[in-house]
């Protein structure tokens, strides 16, 4: 019993398709695996590589990463401003005021420290660590948790800002001649 011509051509077509798919997958994997040299210590290397945007020097990488974090941070204004209407109606006015102050203050501090960091990249890179460690939406999240209130967009923004703060600290580690004590 011989092999039919249709069976052979089907098998060849199957092999050719497999090779095309595996070659495409390997190429896509190779592209996504290209991690910036400024991101080798980052927990999220993909995010870090996106944030440094092809920088060639540490100063460029740090500036690009800060600017990227600033873009995300500015989306937090609407989140901080949107907390009030989502608070329970039976919440005491002073509790509501405390939460709103915490959320607006947290947002303002994120922006302030990122703006300061842009100056410190050139003038005082040793101050960057304290700036990046202060970039957090924790006060808002914690203020809500104290009253057992959950607002999903606050939690999401908190996580996104923490990821970016972590990336900034990782890029800082790559500063030439870095002898900072961590």
C-alpha cells in the first residue's frame, strides 16, 4: 500500500506551516526579550525597557523613565478627584475630608517628587532615591482601607505607580559610578 500524493502534500503543508509559526514566534520572542541595559535589575523588565525608550546614556534613561512615570502619574488627578463621589453617603464629614486630603495630597506629592527628580538627574542624582521612594499613592489607598472602602481604580493606580517607582529605583542602580548605599 503506497502513500497517496494528497497525504504527502498535506504533510508538507503542515510542516511548512509549523516552521512559519515557530519562526514568527522566535522572532517575536527575540524582540520582546531585548531588555535595555538600564533595566537588567528591574522586576518588570518589559515596563522598564518601555519607560527608558531606547536611551543610550544613563541620564537619558533616567530622564525618559521619569517622564514616562509622570505621564502615568498625571492620570491620577482624575482618580484622586473622583474619590469623593464614590465615598459612602453615611460617612462622617470629617472622615470624608480626611480621605480626600489624603488622596489629593498623595497625588500632589507624586507630581512634586517626579518634577524634583527631573532636576536632580543632572544636579544631585544622590537625592533621586528619596524622591522615588516617596512616589506612592499609599496614603490614599490606606485612607480608604481605614474605613473599609475599596475603589478599584485607586487600587489599580496605586499598583501602577508602585511599579513605576520600582522601575525608577532600578534605573537609578545603573548610574555610572554608583556607590550609593541601599
